[in-house]
């Protein structure tokens, strides 16, 4: 079923749920939605999704973590879709609006729902979990995203672990959590999962790419796919917009990973690029935000990441990114985008 909260995207046969936000009211667009052929469902989005979730017999996999959620969601969808009917979170709709929409887009023929769940504060994952009620959980890692609000990495781990809730009467009791064994506070998260009644299955790898691939094999095997089937399915993987999205232009390969930036995400991108042969590799990076007192240290680390992963030149934008510097790599910092663009274009022509 196609469910929309945006009258601009309505197609005949869609269901339109008018929600009210801080600067808009979906009720103002009901007539437009009707004229486009939509059915109107005037309900509380979150509460309606909770009730609908109880009716579904689908496996529900919640994907959360400090970085790599969208990539992992897309990878697992690619693998599991080779055998099952899968509904997944669209793009980055991983908040209090997108999460219920993902549930509502599933139907009774859906065998697996893969729901990406983000958060910025304590309590947000708990609230999303009350809607999703996952049968399976994937935690990609515990990093430093939003540490400015959450203060410590331990608090981030605790906030992510809110995804583990004891089963309700109507839920299946056999729940499984796939946990990154190499993440900080693994033991804390593992204990929270076990206490909530989850069987825990660890995964690991030499770097973040290996961790993701090994996760795919671990989850795929759990759901009855052979290694050959998983390997073949992964050939069809296509990244979401602005997540290491590949573009070819005039002999130059551009990987657009610009959706957002955090230390773990930057490291993942650089480890990915390292595996691709090229004469030169240029890193263009803006400030990583919401790092609080950790900002200067984490930006400095990017220089080491660049050295370890064969970067030739670094272009940075923003005051925090000025901390990314190393004598071994040419590094340029800009506070004006037009100037950065001019220098970058000149460099690409050499």
C-alpha cells in the first residue's frame, strides 16, 4: 500500500495521512489529495502504525547504529530480496515520521520489513521501537554521532540499546540481535539485548567494509541463503542517494557521500575508496558537526585516516575542518565555497 504525508507526491489510489508539523498542517491539502485520487486517512500517524504493526506477520529487522545504517539497510535488502518479499525504509526516513510510514507501506504479502532507525537523544529509539516492535535487530556500531547532545559514548550505546524491549504478549518470543563485536561498549549492548530476551549473534571484520559484508553473510545465512546466493545477490547492490553514490564524468570518478559526515562514516568512505585503483585520490570534506568537545580531536584523526587510505590531496571546508592537516599530504582549507570549487576544478584539470 502506498501511504503518503505529502500531497505533492500523491498518485491515484494512494492513502494520504494529513499530519501537523511546526510550520504546516496536512489538513490544508486534503482537497488537493482527493483531487489527485487519494483516499484520506485522518489518524495519528504513530498510533495508527502501532495498531497496524500488530496485524502484520512479517519479520521486522530494525537497523540502528552511529553510522552506516542506510548502507547496511540497502545491503540487507539486496541480499534478502533475492528470496523474500521485502519492504524497506525509503532513503533516510528513519525518524518519528519515516519509521511509521515504513511499517504502513508493508502489506500482508510482505515477508520481511527492514526499518532504519535514527536518533539524536535518549528516548528516541525507545519511542520508535514501540512502533516497530522488531523481531530482529542489527546494530552497526557505536560511534560519536550526536555526542554533543549525549555527552559520552556510553550514553550513545545506552540510547541505541533502547531498541531491546521485552516481548509483548502478541509478539513472537524468539528474537535475534546481530551486534558488531568490535564496537565500543559491546558488552553493555549485548547484556541489554540478552536481558530483553534476544539471542545475540556477533559479527566482525578487518575494517568497516568487511564488517558490513560479513554481516550480510551472517544475516543471509540466518534466513536460509547459501553463501553463493548471498554473493550473487550482492552484485545487484545499489547505494542510496549521497551514500558513496558513484558518478563518472570526463575520466573522473566521483563518489558522493555527502548526506552527512561523522567520524565513523568518513573512515568507512576512505576504507572503501582505498580498494579502488586510481592515479590520484582527492578527499573533499566539510565540517563534521555535533561532536562538541571531541570536535578538534576527531577532525585531526581524519588526517591519519587519509594517510592510511592512500589519499593524495585533501580539500576541506569550514572552521572545524581546518584541524585536518598533515605534512605528508597537500591539504587546503576554505571558508568560501566558491573559492573551494575554483581550486578543486583547477586541480582536477592537472
